[in-house]
C-alpha cells in the first residue's frame, strides 16, 4: 500500500495539530539521502533516544544505507520537501524473536505537534496490509515521549538494561476497533425493529378508527 497524505493545519489557538506537511513511503534506493540527512539532523538527545546511545555520523550513514537494502519500509513526514520525521518497519527476519520491529524519529522543530502519532498510525496500517499480527518496539528507558506514544497504541513495555521493550498486538487492536462497529450495528437493528413496531400499531389504530382525531 502506497500513499501520500497531506496533514492539515489548524487555526491558531486550536488544541489540534498546527503542522502542515505530507506523509509518504520513501523509495528505498533513490531517496536514501533523505532518511540519512534526517537522522543526521537529530540533536544529541534525539539521536541518543533513537539509537539507545550516542552514534557518530559514520554509523548513521551506514545504518541508512542498510535500511535501503534490507527491505525496511520507511514512512516519512515531509515539510517543504525535507524529511522531518520517519517511521521504520523492519522485516521480521532481522529480529531475534522473528517479529517485525518498528522505530521512530522526529526532529525537534516538529515535536509536540502530533507528527509521532501520524507516523505511528500510518505505520500500523502498512503493517496490517503486510499481514503482520504483532510488532516489536524498543526504546530508551528515558525516552518518555516514545514510551507514551507506544502505550497510546497498545504496547506493553518491559524494562531491562536501560531499554524499554514491548510488542503491539495488531489482531487485538482489530477486535477492539470492531466493538464500536458491532455496537452501532446492534443499535441500528434495534431502531429498525422499533420503526416496524411503530408502523404496525399505527396501521392497526387507523383500521379501527382509534387514531382519528375528533
């Protein structure tokens, strides 16, 4: 599934997003420099949070090149043609527990504006389209923003050796999302039965003249 989504801006003073950009999948080879440059722009703290430790520029360049060649899917948030945020979906064979692993990075200029949630939502949609049932996520124990975002999407994290590791059950999320639809269907059925009963009794009253006005 490929898409390009425009993220709308909101009026000043709104509690919702005030960003404007596009979200789309990067082509792995041609757009490698866009991911690399985004990761290189991360400030020291953001780089530490993303890679669970400080990594120099040469490591990031090698990492971006690896992503371009190992089947990793990159969903990027663009502003003015520049990648300011990225969500990564790594193939399951790269994970020790055979689960596809996900990772996120957002530059400081677009933090606290909903970019992480937008990328998380799009990434989950892509994972479901690929037929994945569960996702693995690892983040630094001090990365509170990432932990809060993961919890928002149903991840259950455990802590060890300075990291938070957990998984997101996509099948369970599907069941949860189906509940409102099931409730809506039940309510619609109840309304239909009520309407049928009302029509029936209205007809009976008219037949016997009970519904006539004086």
